[in-house]
């Protein structure tokens, strides 16, 4: 199994487990790794790596939910999020 498949599986697990939402982030930032843990692969985001930080407004309460991801992990999460939303029954 290739790396992309593994990352997609991990992203799907994070979504199903409630660790990551499926909706589009309210804000996306990028930069060098902050030393935080990636929300998809659980590996550190080192200062020599690129990092994406995604933020979600909390509807109904103040503050933000913030997640840190490697660019490839972000791509896997984004793909799996779209796939889940496409499979969801329409109301």
C-alpha cells in the first residue's frame, strides 16, 4: 500500500473518530513547522518542514478549533472530507 493510501486511511480515521471536522476551514495558514503534532499522521511538524494550520470557528461559542497538518496530510484530509460529504444523504 502506498503512502497516499495510508495517509487517506489515517485522515478518514481522524474524521470518523471526531478528531477532524469535514467542513471547509474558516481560515488556512501556512508556514514552517511549529513542533506541534499533525492531526492526521500524529508525527511532529518540525521547523524544517512546511505546516498548514486550519482554523474553524466554533458556532455558538467563542474561540477557534485549530489543527496542524503536513501539506500531504492536509490533501488527504481534504479529499476524504469531500468524499464523505459526497456520500452523505442529501436532506
